């Protein structure tokens, strides 16, 4: 990342010793969930204030910032990789370390602690926002809070213009599966839905988007047991149903399901609908992946 390259790896260690700016921003924000913007753009991600710092959903923000994310259930760790910056976090352990593979700067920080240890709720891992500040090289005023919004100022690698996307598009399901490195069984959907996009973070996550009847469906599959949906909205209704011997967590409002989550055989799946699906449609969709 550009700022890290110009200032040097030493700033990563300094970040572990000086996080007062973040604490000040957190105090100004007040309690409760707040929307997060990155470089002035809405992300759909919310942050909460806990223990004097901001807490964010790890995968959602990491993927927005073009990191690939992998969950390792055998030791409860999550790895982040931007191609030049890397980090591994362990659930329940407040001990972080950042590593860079930038040319001429290969090295790592000393282990450091942040406002809280990583933790998981309903399959989603949460970490302090400070972690991403450290990974950017601890630039000044990276986090600010104004008018009920938390702003992260992040430089893209290279020009600092637009953050590059980690997703790559493919022309077919077979191409998607080859890039993903695992089978991607498609859900059975109501008549009228057609696949309009196949994309993947190679080796990490597969996504198929469907369109039909004024609705858009986003279907994701990937290794691990973590929620990979990228949808971290809080829904008023949450229930768990059984389909084909698999537990399916359904989130939505009233009689419609906006997000369904399930896992089997070491893989996690999600199906999100803009308009919402009825339970029968969700059950049919899940059964197609079993």
C-alpha cells in the first residue's frame, strides 16, 4: 500500500503504541451502531462502539478493502491477504501482528493488542477497526466521526484512486468452479430467475447472481463455517429451520426471508434476496445445494 511503502514498516509497530486518535473519535461517536463510509462512499457496513474503540465485521470490511479472507476452523483463526499486507487473527486472543511482503520491506510488526480481541457472533467475526488502520501504515486521521457516521480514509494500492476489486468474473459455472477450486452446487430457484453473473475471489469464495421478477439474488459458497454472505444487516426476524438434515438460519421481516445461511461438509453457503423469498422457496433453494 502506498502510504505504508513511503513511511516504512516501523509505523506498524508505532500503531500498536499510539491509538489515542481512534479513542477520541470513538468517544465523539456515542453509543450504538453507526454507518461506515470509506473514502466518502457508503459501504453498507455498520460499526459499534465497544471498550473505547470501534468494532467492525472483519470479512465485510476486509473484502471491501480488497483483502481475501480465509477462515481456519481447526485453530479458530482468520487470515487476511491483500497481496502485499497480511494478518492472522485468533478468536478470543487480543494479540495481533501485521506482515508485509512489499519489495524491499519484507518483515513484520511486534505483536500488539487493540481495543478488543476478535470474537464471533452467529458465524460473523468482529475485530477493532484499528486493525485496518495498522494495515494501512497508521496514517494520521484515518478514522473520523462526523454527523453520526464513521469515516475510514483508505488509500488504494498504487494511485490511491479507487480500491481495486478482489473479484474476477467468469463466463460460466464451470469457469467459476475452476477458479474457486471447489464445486458450486446451484440452488433451485423459482421460475423466471436467470444467472447473470459468475464471479469469485479465486480459491476463496464463489458468487452467482440471479435476476428475475424484479428481484436480485446473491448466492455465495466457500470453504469454512463462517458467514460469508457480506450481508451484515440486522433483521427483525431470525429463525432456524431444518432442510435435508441441514440447519438453515433465515433472516428477514414477517413472512419473507432476505438472507439464508447454511453449511455442510466444510463449506458455507448463503442466499440473499433484495425483495425477500417465502419459506417454501428458501427450502427449495437449499435442497438444490445438498
